[in-house]
C-alpha cells in the first residue's frame, strides 16, 4: 500500500496580507455550499482541466482550493503516479478537503496546506498551477499569479476558471431573480472583490507575464420545478448575508432567506423562465519554455 502524503512544509506563520473580510465567510454552511457548487460545475471544470492538458503523472498546485473540489478532480486526472497540493487560507476548508480526499481514496497522492496565497512559499516545482473562483478575491491577482507561476516548470500549465457575473440573466426577466442577482453582485463588489474576473483573465495573465490563454465559457441554465439553481442562488445569498447586512445592502427579512428558494422556483415556473447563473470563463496557457527565454534574449 502506498503511503499517505504528509502535509507539506510551508511558511505557516506568515501573516495574511489582505485585510478585507472574505465576502462569503467560513461558516459550516459556506463549506457545504462550496461542495454543492462543486457538484453543479464539476463537468465544466473537468473539461477545462482536460483541455489545458492535465494528465496522468503530473504534479499540480491548486490555489484557493476551498473544500477540495478542484484538487480532487485534478487528482482523478493525474492518478496515483501524479501529485496534487491544494492550498487555502481556511483551516476548516482544508480539513474538510482532507477528509474528502480520504473518502475518495485520493489521499495517497493529494495533500492540503493552510496558507495565505500571498505568503505561500514551497521549494517544489509543479507541472501545473490551477484555480477556480479564487483570483476574484485577491487584492492584486496578477501579482499573486506571477509569484505562483514561479513554482511551475518551463512548458508547464496555468489554468483558471472565474465568473463573469455581469452576464447573469433570466429570460423573461424575473423581479425576484433580478433582485437576487443585484444583492449578490453588489455585496461581492462593495466588499472589494472583482465580479467580472472571468472577462479579465487575458489581462491578468498578460500582467503576470504569461502568454495569451486559450479560453472557453460555460454556464448553468435551468427551468421548471426541479432545477437545483433556486437552491444554489439561495444558499449563495445565505453565505453572503452577514456581509450584505454589514454593508447595508439588504437584511435577512428583506431577502426572506428561509423561503427564497421556494419563491424563486415559483417565479420561474409561472413565467416559464430560463434562469442562467454567471458563466464560468476558463483560461489556460503554458509557461514560456527555456527556448522562448533564449529567443527573447
Ligand atoms: C469561492 S471559494 C472557491 C474554492 C474552490 N476553488 C472551488 O472552486 O470550490 C474561494 C476560496 O479561495 C480562498 N481564498 C481567497 N483568498 C485567498 C488567499 N489570499 N489565500 C488563500 N486562499 C484564499 C478562500 O478561502 C476560499 O476557500
């Protein structure tokens, strides 16, 4: 039997550099919401990872890994001959990710570290750095990305997936759905985070010194009484609620959080709506190789 990987040595004492409170918080509800979200968008992320070239035997760094959804997907693709390291600043999230790695049997080649990305340092080299829904929360995403890709070998892969929130819509427009979209976007934006990171990926890659990425966009759409999207939207607002209240955007009473999913469902069914959550924009590129550096000089 292979040995389970020990946790890596990272600079755990380094102070977090971002003073902004994280919009979604770290409640147990939020950790469960991440798992729900991970299940809903798993196929889109697997598609991006495969297109980017993640394959058996690779060593992958997943940044802002949350409760491990992307790390565990990468672990499936790289298999036991590869290795995945997931990094997140929330100890509760990485503890849950570790439990899930054990449950799926991927703990033998997947490990997690609790660390702020701006303080992350390790002396390993990876074949790929990947991340989902994380650059949007960084104070200077291109600077962090530039540092992180320093851990990737020449010719290695850089692949990220981020939201284009301004493209969220329902047809026909539903008043309650539109209010939910505003509450969510306003809270994230006014808390200081980027709501259109998906559209900014080419700029961010360029500013990090990376070649122009290949890209794809995919999103969830739903209709009718059985769609899981009403619950997903309501769970997202539940996580954002403390921040929405603190910023004076909406109160729990105004949102009616306990009945929100049911009312969103009723509105969509009555209007025969097509409800679309924000597209996930995927971007991937390869690190310039030593031969590119030689050509530039
Ligand atoms: C929306 S969650 C996405 C989690 C995971 N990538 C996924 O798609 O399921 C964003 C994660 O980024 C992490 N994060 C945000 N800023 C970070 C930072 N500066 N350092 C480490 N983790 C960070 C948060 O702790 C959170 O777990």
